[in-house]
C-alpha cells in the first residue's frame, strides 16, 4: 500500500451546528471518533487533522492525532472543497520532504466509521488499483419514483416509473459522506475526490447518518447507542 496518511478535515466554521466538529457526541467531542478509527486502522504513518482552529487542534492532539500545520485562509472558507484541503495538506507535507502514496480523507463527524471499515476500504483501493474508493449507501426509497410539487399539486418526476415495482428499478446509491480513500498520484493528476476509476465501498444504511442539522445529531446519537448495544 506504500506510505499512507489519514487526513481528518475539521475547520472551525459551522453555520447550522455551531462548533460542530468538537461538539460532544454522547459525551465526547465528535472529532475523537474519527481520530480513534484512523488510529485503530493501524495503517497510517500519520493521522493528522487539518484545521484553522486552535481549540479543534488541541482536541485533535488530545485524541492522539497530530496537527503539523494549520489550514490556510484559502481552504478554511465556506466554498473550499475537500479536494482543496487534501491538495493543500499534501503540498504542505512535500515542503517538509514527506510524500505519501495513498490518503484516507475522513470527515470529523463520522462516528459510525471504524478502524476495520477504513482498513477494508484501503485494502480495496490497493486490490482494485483504483484511483479512489468511495463509501456509498443505497437509497432506501427508489429516487426514480420521486415526485415534485407543481402549482401546489404533486406530480411524478418520471411518470413512466410510477407503476413499476421497486425491485424492477435499478438500485441507486449516494455518497455516505464519511471518508474517501485516494491514490495520491491519481489525485494530483485529476485534482478531484471522485476520480475516473472510482470503486464503491457499499455500506449498510444502519451505519450511515448525515449530521447536518440538530435533529440529525439526535438521530445519530440514538442510532449509535442502539448499535453500541449490538457491539458495533
């Protein structure tokens, strides 16, 4: 697999959930779960947190990650992409003479990710000789039978699909929003997270939860407690 680094992206700004990346999740800063998973994967030369925020940097180091440099203003704003952050981190390492062959970019609000999950996804990256491995989950309801509101009335977006059985529709998936496994050479050439040779890492819906609003947070805590009872 070559030299590998885990990059946890945790900027200070968050509009919908203030201080989201270090907000307590069942009593622990949520960032800790991502750091812990990366460390438990036992694959990485370094588990680092990319942040522009001193308090987040302190929490990251207390959890066992390193913060070798702070994020620049260019990648700390609302419009910076994950690819922008990864590119900056890799360039910062290169300036101090360190290079990596693979990257696992992990979001700081992904408490359902485990070390085993990361290890299996990184192994898949190597086995498939892929540009990237993307965790995805199947839509629980077929999007092909979605409806829209037009002039106050419901209308099918694709009328031809409304009478079809769910099992006859092609399964569609979406990004879990948890982590990405990347081949560095491919990334530096394509400058993107989703690259040409993208391999899916299909996740169970029980282990996926968007956390974008306060109610999402509550659902995630309940789901995590349930799964912990099942010894996730």
